[in-house]
C-alpha cells in the first residue's frame, strides 16, 4: 500500500525536497486545479519531486521545485530572455539556455499578420514567454501575454545582459522585492528584465551605472539581505569617489 504524505500542501512549501519525495496528495485536494512548474510530475494521485531543491508555491495555484543550476529546463508560463540564433520563413530560432533551441513563430506577436512580420537580426535579445514545453520537442515561445497583448514582452535594446544561475533569477523575481534590487532602486535609476532561464538585462543612464547594478546583482547570490545592502552601499560609495 502506497504511503501518502501527511499534512496539508502548505506543510511542504519552502521545505527541501529530493527526487522521489511525494509533496502533494491530490486525493485530499478535491475540486482544486493546480499548475506544476519545473521539478515536479504527477504520478496518479500524487505529485512527486523530480529533482533536489526547495518546494515553492505562488498564488493562486502554482507549485515548483526551486534549485540553482546553470542549464535551464523550459516550463510553460516562464518568462525568459532569449537570443535570436536564426531566422526562417515561419519562425525564429531562439537560444533560451535550454537543451535545444526554441521556436518563436513570426505570428506570435500582438496583432501579428503575414503583412506585418517582424525582422530580427541574429543576436537580438528578446523578452519572451514559454507557451509549449513538451519532452522531446523544441519549446515554443510567444511575445504576448496570456491575453494576446504585448505587455512587457519584446525586444530589449541597448543595456547589458549577462548569464547567471536560475536560483539567482528566482531570487531577483521573488516578492517582496529582494534586498539588492530594493537598495539599488533607492540610489540609482535603472531598468531591469529578469528571465527565469538565468539571464538578466540591465540598462541605466551611463555605462558606469550599468556596471554597478550588474556587479551588485552578480555578487548578491550568496549574501544575506543585510550583506546585500552593505555591498550596494560600498559600490555606490566607490562610484562617487571615482566620478
């Protein structure tokens, strides 16, 4: 007889899990619809962890296993930063740091028609959404939100982009705002786009500001909240001394 997990779903949120752990019992969650993110799979009436990490939950109903890794595993609904690798008649091939290149259909834009096909050069940086991520198939992307609007998706011009771990990306996107971004926002005016695939884009009024923000983010992953604030203060002081 299969052993079922004890406690409510909330009992396992923000706790470490390893492959094989049963984190949710669907038989106790009748009339509820849930969404599974990376690191989880359904096995009959159970949701099982597929990799080691921390079980996370975001309202209204999404669960995933958060882990820090270099390679990104595409998951439907993720917002990612992609780099155009090739252009074809019906789609663009985009590098999203996954096992394979992803497809971005030429019509996957707000108001996209055959008469209004965008043209992207190789190397163009895009903020896109994963809409299909089936095993054994190339992921599919879109430059619109779930309602078909462009929203924040599209080309990211100028600025600087860099790779990081997926764990750092999730930390930057966490609510409430992570300390490093909160502290930077008090002292510097800048733009940022964070992809769940471990890519970050930063833009600001000058190259020196872009460097400060980028360095602060890259140095923050292993620091506590207090250490992040201290580190930002030191970087700002050094910037003032050199200007």
